[in-house]
């Protein structure tokens, strides 16, 4: 991730991500957690705190970790009631190496945040840190975008989003490098800062393909057991080692400590 990624983007992130099924994820997570006695949940790369907000309505003790101060600023405001009640903590940390106040029953990392890890060793670092910060029997759920999604669905797409009140315009210029197996998108953001005056900023985001075998091997090397995967949170099954459907755009993974 570039140094300025999720800086100005944080201000318009929620508007841009309206198509993300946050509420659906929250309900499916809650259903899964309810059957396993989960009380405490840590979300890595929690962003603006939308998922944490949904989980807070179910009474979980929450920790949100993100590397972007701008995103955490939005999350802190959104979660102010839960924070005041001592039910939520947000923390500026790198998800590759982090520390929780106490071990968590569950750790989640959604919305393809794992794709920001540029190397296999970073993937393993993250998985080891997750396991170290979980209770025995704790569960880990995360997702990744697939090469099919980056190459065939997103490709060289250019997307333009405009705020309903005309308060911003964002041009999203996507490019997938098949040789390097990385996906770059340049965000050019124009934010209104006065009558007919707009401020321009540019943010470059880079995500990387991590194939199925690489992910499973990293989870095993980190010590996870009962590893499973599926096309949705409620589709995750513990499976024998095998290739997944190469036409999936997003894969969800599961492991236990």
C-alpha cells in the first residue's frame, strides 16, 4: 500500500463502498459466532468501522485495528458510544504484527484487506500474529479477491463516482499486471472545499494475488487447524486440500487455533 493510501479516500470511502454487503456479513458472522460461544471479536483492517458497528449491536467486546489514521478517525467517531461504554477499542497497528489487550475468541479480516500484503512472508507473519492473539479454540475468518476478479472482472476498468450532493468526484483507474500478479488502482479525488472550488488528491492502491495453495500452506505453517473455505461466510466448510473454483471472485477462509 502506498504511504498516502486511505488518507483522503477515508472521507468518501463509505459512499464508494455502498455495494459491499456489510450488513449481510455481520448477520452471517453473528450466526456463526453464536454457535461457538464467541464474546470477543477483533477486526483487522477495520477501516471506517462499519462491520464493528454492526457487531456492536449484538453486544460483542470489540477491537478494531487499522494502519490508516484517517480511517481510524472515522471509525472512532462511528463507534463513539461503544468506545465510551468500554465495549470497543480501536488501535493504530500493522496487521502483520499486532498485539491485543487480551486474547480474542475470533479474528476477522474482510473486504479483501489481505490482498494488500505484497509478499508470502507477510501473509505468514499476519497469520502467526493472528494465532498468537487468539484464545485456544479461537476462530479466524478472512477473505481474498482472486486473480479472476482482478484480471477478468476489474481488468482495465475506469470507474467514476460522484457524491449525491456534488461534494466529491472520484475517478478510479484500475490496471492489472498479470506478470507481477498485482492490481493497481489510481484514485483521483476532487473534494469540494468551497463554492465551485475543489481540491484534488491522488492515491495509488496496490493489491496482490495470493493463490489458494499459498494461503492454505501459510495457514498450516502458522498452526491453524480445521481449515476451510467457501464462496461466502455461510458456505465455509472444512475441506480436503483441493483447488477451488477458479471462477470465484472472492474466497472466504476459516481456521481454528
